C-alpha cells in the first residue's frame, strides 16, 4: 500500500532544497554527537544509540513544526533549532510524542499538504492525544479536540472531526475527574516564557502577505485562513501547556518557547532589515 493511501497529511522530505539537506545533516550530527556523549557518560551502546536517535528525531520535529508555522520562510526554522540545541546541552529532552502530536494537529488545521486529514491520520492523532491525556494531562485531549473542531469549521474539512472532537472531550473529562479536577498555574512566572514567546510571534501572525507556498499533493496555494488558524491554535496550546503543573510540561514549554520566539525573532529581524534597505534607497 502506497504512502498516499495511508496518510494525506504526511509530507515527503524533498532533498531538492538546500535547507532540507542542511536539516538532514544537523539531525544526523545531533544523533552522532548525542550517542557519543551518552556513551562517554557510561550508558550502554544500545541505550546511547536510542538516546541519539531520539534526540536527532526531536530536533527534526522542531524544525518541521517551525516550517508548518512559517511555510514561506525556509530559513526561519533554523533559529528554533539553534536555540533548542543550546538548551539540550544542559537540559533533558522532553517526550517526543508531544511534538509529533503538535506537528500533526497543525497539519490537520492548516492543510499544508493541500488535503484534509485522512481517517487513518485522524485515528492516529486520537491515539496520540489519548496517550498524552492519560500520561501527562487531560488538557492535551482538549487541545486535540480543539484542532478537530477548528478544522470542521473551515473550508474542505474532514467530515469525521466533529465526532472525533467529541470523543476527545469526553475522554478528557473522564481523566480530569479521575485526577481530581483542574490543576493550573503554579506561579505567574511560569507563564512568562509563553507570554514573551507569543509577543515575539505576533509579527508572524499578523503578516498579510499572500502565501507563496503550495500544497505538496495539490500544487495549489495554501489557504491563508487555515495557516493563520493553525498559528493561533499553536499559541493557545503553548499558553495552556505552560499553565499546567508538572515537570514534563515545564520542559515542553521551554522548547515550545524556542519555536515561537525563534520564528518571531527571525521575522522581526527581516522586517528591520527590509525597512533599513528602503530608507537607504530613499536617501540615495
């Protein structure tokens, strides 16, 4: 069975782009260096190998998520990658499934392949959402349901996302009750990274330029409304996750900050440089 029959939101890795080659090299070097460091620290070779594979894949997922949030800028995704590599030198790596889940939810909303999620895609996302709802927090189920509902309200939705969203809300409510109810903000300081990251990301959200990027499977221009909806949903997820108690959520928040702050900073620098060039031309 071909990939196209299994998934409609899976995007092929195109080696025809320099940035894609560069990311493949960075992921490989991350894998190699992490494996070596883990071995030096006394881990068995098999465990070090798994750690290296996981870290390399994690960095690749951060890059892929950044590309979904800023599809018209090939280079902006490398800022979050650089920040994340810096953090990884003195911090643990969070659960990879969270970032795989975020990547897929974004594709459900933005239709970056040009097509709605297929039934196998949605089923896999439901399973991912339920896993994180059970092991981390019920809020992940709510965010998953939100992604499904947003998709159902935009053009060319997947018809089964309303019942899927209801299922996720029902499961989240059960787990929330079993765990003793809602557990939110630890201290206001825990929200500072989410607030700062969101502020830096504002220029990316309000950008009114017509999208150049096209769907991988259709070759047609991406839907501007869907791309913006995905950005807003990602910000909402960022803030909510930052507000939830738990060491894992703190770790996840730090790397989500890299994504939003990195892309936002890149866009701000581009705007400043463009205005400076315009001023110089006018003076000339």
